[in-house]
C-alpha cells in the first residue's frame, strides 16, 4: 500500500474537517476530509464520479437515469495519516463516514473501497475505513444539476464506535457559503464519537431514485 499523504487543498473545496482518532490500543490516526462542490452529472471534469456510481450500483442506477433526473455529484477526499510515534492501527476498529447509506447513494475508492456486497449494491452501503491510507467518496444528489445546492441537506464527517475522536475542526470555505452552507438549518457535531457538519435534518433517499422528506 502506498504511504498515506495529506490532501492537497483544492479551489473547488466547500468544507474541510480534521480530527484525531484514538483506538482502544492507543494507536492514533490524523484524519482529514475535504468535500468539494457538486457538479452536474455531465460535467466533463468529474466524469469518474457518475461512472463509479454506476459500477457500484449493480444495474440499479445508470447514466440515463442521471440525465433524465438531472443528478449532480460531489467528491469527498479522505486521508488517514498515522500519528507520529503511533503504533499500527488495529484492523478491527473502524471509522465510519457520513452521509450514511440511509441518506445518500455513495461510491468509495481507495481505503473506502472495502465493502463486500452480498445481495446489496455497494452504492447503498455505509462507507468506512480501518487503516491508514487515502480514499475518495462520490456522493449523488438527484434533481440537483441546475442549483447544485442539495449538498447542504446532508451531513458530512467522521463517526465512530469504540474509537475516540478529538481535536475536531471544521472549516467552511467562501465557496461553501456561496452554495448554501451555514444556513439556519446548519449544525456542527463535535464529540468523542462524531466530528461532522451539515444540515440538522437530513433528507432520506428512497429507492425510486427520488428523495423524500
């Protein structure tokens, strides 16, 4: 596996999250998350995102659906860097990512491409990691290609069980505020198990490819 590297700061970023994860063994990972703005399904510069979603949805989603319903897609970059002097991270202690599969279709690559889908499409399963490394996650937003603001109706970040989070920091960029972040429904969660930000009333997604409240 390649040595994990910090996430390069991109002009398209709308939010950054950082935290320190401590396992029950005392091992530590420095966590980074960069959420980039969403783009329409047919935007040339982000074609890997809808393609990954189609590949992970086992026939449930398609480019034709994205076109007919005008979906948009956002990319999350994740880095888990071994803290200086830390022991190896135990492979049975995981860190979950939000949004969860209850709220959004998503596709994971790198350390997030670790799901064995038994009778379930990978795009409808929660994303997590349990090792140092880099990864990417595509998140899909139905009927958003014209406004590109649906991303603010979800929550993004790290969530754990049995792993302690500390030093949580959340930075929303000017671009993020331009596209709807930090509205009245915006909330941040900083605790020993969660480092996340987004809406305080996430919209669930039904399986006819349309969101329902």
